[in-house]
C-alpha cells in the first residue's frame, strides 16, 4: 500500500506503508506506477488532471471521497467541490465508487473553546437533527471498498448510526465531561459571525447554515450503509464524545 502525503513525519503512517511525498494539488508529484486502485480526496482544482493521469497509468479502480451535499452547486461550497470531483472521475471513464458522508462528528470541535472557557455550547438551530459520522468509520469504509470487489459504479451515502439534535450533542459532551453544559441558541446571523471569527470563509459559512436549516426542517435518518458494509455498528456520537472528552475539557 502506498500513501501520498506532503509531510511524512506529521502523517505518522503505520509501518508497512510505502510513503510517497507529494500532493494531488501538484499532479506531477503523484506516483502511480504499479498502482491498481486509488483513494481520491476531494480537490476540485486539479481533479481533472489527476483523473487523466490515473487513467493513463492504467489504474483499474478509484474510490473518491465526496459528500452528501454533492448536489449543492453554490460556488465556493463543499457541495460544489464534491460535484466537480465526481464529474472529473466520470469524465475520465474510470471504474469508480463514490463515498458521500454527511456531517463529521469532528465538526463539533468548533464548540470546544466555548465549552472549556464558559461551560457552554453555542449553536443556531438547536433542534436540527444530523446523523453525524465518525472519521474512523469513513476511513474504514474507504479501505473496505478500495480493497474488496463488488463496489464499481456504486455511490454510498454514509451516516452515523443515529440522528441527534444539536442540543442532544451538547448534552452528550456534558455527560462525557461529567458536568452540565449550558446551551446558547444563536440566531443565524450570530452563527455566521462566529464561524467567520473562526476563519471559515463567508461562502462556506452560508452553505453550512443552509445545511442546518435543511436538517431542522427535514431531520436526517441513518442510512445503515456503514453497518452493512463493515458488518459492525458505526460509532455513535455519545461514544465519540467520551473518546474525545479531553478536547472539550
């Protein structure tokens, strides 16, 4: 197995992995000799050229990480990025599998500073229901689909095993810390302002807010795909909160 990284020391890849220094942002640095299958991260700017190189190198299969918001074509949004990568893979005529996870559990690390400093969680749309997914489960599905047969042409929408509101996630963090947290409901404008203060671009902040509004109106429901593919339960948010309590404490 070969892994591509710009910083091998920071990547801390396990023994037995062949480490290649490079980036899909610089297609000429991507070593594809002897490669049979590729896991492709979303990076729209060079996706077309990378996919051309993959095809020319004779790679048989591509597993591309995308997102559940792939239909969102707003310029600058993650949905736009995901759609561009999927188009590039299909345009190159590659045998492919698309992975479309929803919200990451790790997104709530954005609450950590307020939890540590003021004992509170701050969010708009407190009753919005997300089926957030653990990054480890996404990685496990990627490894499974990359190394086993029967996934060509498939698009897998990935979710966590349960739907929780923002308020319930805050409660789960409080339980993991052994103390009750206050929940501060933000207006949409206040939420965008806080995201912008965290360095999130305005286009992404607006796109995120639209996503919150959507799942407030139409609560997400688990897809069950992680469980079906891996043959085990996916990581739940409460379990994730316990494992990551130190980040909030």
